[in-house]
C-alpha cells in the first residue's frame, strides 16, 4: 500500500505543469525511498527524471515497490481541483487500478476526494551513467528562462559556450542574430557554493552534531543523577543507624525509581532525535535555495558560478530548453552540466526532491 502526504498541493501542480508537454504517459515508481519518474519525449531527444524523496513528505508509507501508471494530462486536471495551499494525500493499494487523491483545507473545513484510473505502462528504466562533466554552470533560474525565451524569437537553436570569461548563449536566425554573455562573479560563486550537493552529506554532518550534543546532555544528566544519589546515600546511611534491619532502605527505592526515570527520558530523547532528523532532511535541502532567494531579494541576482575543467561549446534545440525553464516555478536556481560527448543536464533541486532534464546536442547543420 502507498500513502504519501504533501503539505502543499502547489508542489505537485507546478511539477506536472513543467513536464506535461514533454511526457504524456509515465510511471511513478514508488518504493521506501520515495517516488521517481523517468521518461523520454516522443522524439527521444530529451529525457526527464523526477525524484520526490520520502523525507520531503509530511507522511510517507510504501509497503512494497509499485508502479503508478498515469496520464499526466489527466493528473494535471485532477490536481487543478485542489487549492495551492491544500494538503494532498496520494493513496494506492497493492495491485490496485485506482489512484486516490484527497485534498484537505488548512482549516480542515473542506475535504475533497478524487479517484483516477491507473494505466498499465510497459517501460524500461534507462540507466543514467555517472558523468564527470567538463563544465558546470549555476545561475538564477529566472535568468535562464528569460534568455532562452528571448533567443527562441530569433532562431530554433542556441549555442552554449562555457569558458573562463563566462557562459554565452548565442542564436543565429534568418532575420537577426543575438547572444547573451553572463560573466562569472565572486559574489555569485559564493552565493551558489554547495548548491545541488546531495542532502545526505549535510544531514550526516547535522545529525553528527546533534548526536554529540545529545550525548553531552546525557552525560551531564547522568553526572547530576549520580551526584544526587551519592548525597542521598550518605544521608540514608546516617539514618539507618537508628533503623531496624527489616525492609529495604528508602534511598534504594528512590535510586531505582530515578534510574527507571532516566532510562525513560533517554528513550524519549532518542525518539525525539529521530523525529528531528526526518524534519532536518527536508529542511536542509532548502537551505541553499533560501540563501539564493535572499540574495535575489536583496537585488544581487546576476552573475553565474562556473566550475570548469575545459571549455565547452554545444548547440541545442531552444524549444526543449524553453520547456525545461518552466521548472523555475519550483526553485530559484538552475544548474547546467555539460560535456562534449554526452547530453546536456539541466538540474533543478527543490525542497521535496529534484527534477533533471537531459537533452542531446545538435550535430552539424541538423
């Protein structure tokens, strides 16, 4: 059985709006790690890979791996029935043929429920090899979207050149030519430092810090309890001089009770720590995005950050890049990864996961 609850329906709505024109039917593969979608467009030029991490959901349960075959157009229509701030829950049973969607208003005065028929889609997962890209460009998503939309008015293709000077987008049309150069700046390099890094690494660091703090608190508590026990034991020994041998000293009973209370407190602390780790997993993924958004709000949104082992120049279809840029509704930052022998990777990382597009370059006069 699958049960996945998102705090806001707007995430799914924006996600589907970004990919529905590229992909018609696709499988959401569900497992204990979350939901994943991988599909190619009809012309087999572009591939989209979506990941929604289990930690990004308010509640997530998946008893066994299962595919959810959906028509993205139909799912988009069903999601339009939800308000952006509605809490949405996805439910599906093992071997079921229906996806159940429940929308709950924030004030809990409205609950809407919809059932959508699932499809049997036979697709093979494509292996995406790990690639050591020759150039990585991190930049504002809105700026990327504006550039490709503007250049699409001139021609059908864009040449992306990455060098020490910066990244240049150039398009040659029948009536006019145009190019845009974004120079790398130190401010942009600092702003985007660590953007897109796997959140597991950050979680491990934060969890380690949390564990050290918890361990220190436990040791301090145990030291305090031991000190109190010793003081009580001394007082009890003095009192026992006048007591009979019958019955256990009251101090032993108190000591046992405090030991049990200490164990219960430790268990509560451990349970609270595990709960915080899950929340931290989602929050840490937003950390860099919030920093980027803050910089944009302060007016420092220009420039790019470039990591490069060698200069790269490749040509791509603007039609696809314009479609990719629709994902800027999910996050403020985009990363372009280029290699002379593999497809372009356009990556967006947001609070609940990531969406990645792969686009084959144009060759010659194609």
